[in-house]
C-alpha cells in the first residue's frame, strides 16, 4: 500500500511561512491498494491537491472514507476535481449510520448559501454506504470502522490488505481523545494491534491537555503510548494544531521519539507532512524543505 499525505493539519487551514514543511491543508490521505479504487481518508482541504494531481486524470474510482463531518474533514469535497468528471465513481463510506448522515453533511455544505454547485449536480456518480459490525471488502483490502472518542459521531478505520496482494495494515485514527487507563484505552490498543502504520491525532502537548479535555484530541505522548502498547511499527503524528509551527512540530516529534527510546522499542515515529508519499514497508521521506 502506498500512502500519500495531502493534508495533515487539524481544525482550519493555515498556509504561511511557519507551516511550509508540514503543510497547512486539513486532513486528506490517499492509500493506493494493489487493486480496486483509490482509498481517500477524509476530504479536508488537502483533497483539492489530490484531485488535481496529474496522475488523477487516469483515475476513475475512489472510495472516500470520512471520519466525521467537522469542517476540517469535509471542506475540500466541493473542490475535488474528479467530482466534476462523469466517468468517475466516488463511493463515500462512514461507519454505522454513515449513509444518511454523510450524504446530508456533504449536501448541506453545498447548499447555495455556501457553494454554487449542489451535490446532485456533480457529474461523477456519488454513492453513500456504511461499514458496520464487520469488515467491508474494498478492492484488495478489507476495512473496519469503529467509533471515535470525539465530539459527535465519528469513526476510525482499520485497513488490511490481503497478504497475496502485498499485505499490510493501516489504522487511521484522528480526532480521537485518548485517556490512558480509561475503559476505552484497551479498545483502541486492540484496534491498533500490530499495525504497520498508525496515523493518530497528536494535536497537543501533554501540558496543554488539561485545558482541552473533552475537545476530542490527543497529545503526541498519548498517541506514542498507544502505538507502543499496540506493537505498531510506525506512528504518523497527525492533525497538527493550527498554531503549531514547523519547528514546534519538530520539537513535539523529538519528544515522542525520546519517549519511545526509553522503552527500547523499534517504533518509528514521524510527523505526517503534506506531499509525503511512501510504501508502508518502504522508507519515509523527510518533509519537503523550505529552501
Ligand atoms: Zn479535525
Ligand atoms: Zn473533529
């Protein structure tokens, strides 16, 4: 599976000189499977660059897994160029109840008060579906949805590619508030078990958490704790705080790495950076440079 980050920022887009390396666009990640549609995780503003990428002119089939309906995760959808091509098919998936609620969310943000083109006028075939109770087969992968600990309804996704198609496990878990020792800690640890790549919300520093309790986000250290306990191979720190500069993301990442080294773990930790693309078993690129 090839992973590409198109948007890694939480809450609101923050373009500018202090966010050039990790990027200012809100969540969007693509996952290229051995076969089947291109998986797209969330439709934050990063999805615009994905839709405009030269290689997308040959891509017709997309499975868009939406974590929830907060603006930073859906706002790019009306600007996703494949939506305006009649040869394209976009299957939108959420967890239980996702079929109706996601259609409503996307449709509402395209009402004429907010946007000139309504959802039903998109030329692409847009379908809505939900993943519940069990696994859903999408191309060469199977996908499981599970609830987030966030404000409102939302889902994380575990994606497993068939061994004969190259194998690999990715868990996408953003906008999720971890509390070590809480009853749901074990649930999330089990969901993330053995993942090759865990993409987890790491919006805050530990000392920022008390004032933000209940906001539905995690500290980098708690995301690291989870990845360590779950035996993940790699952790992508994700959903960067809009007020966090590139340099302060470097510091947050270094702090998480120091925490992992204390346990003698081989967990590889990096901060997800816009335009970063890699095979889950391959080397991780450094963020783009500003020079
Ligand atoms: Zn968010
Ligand atoms: Zn959210």
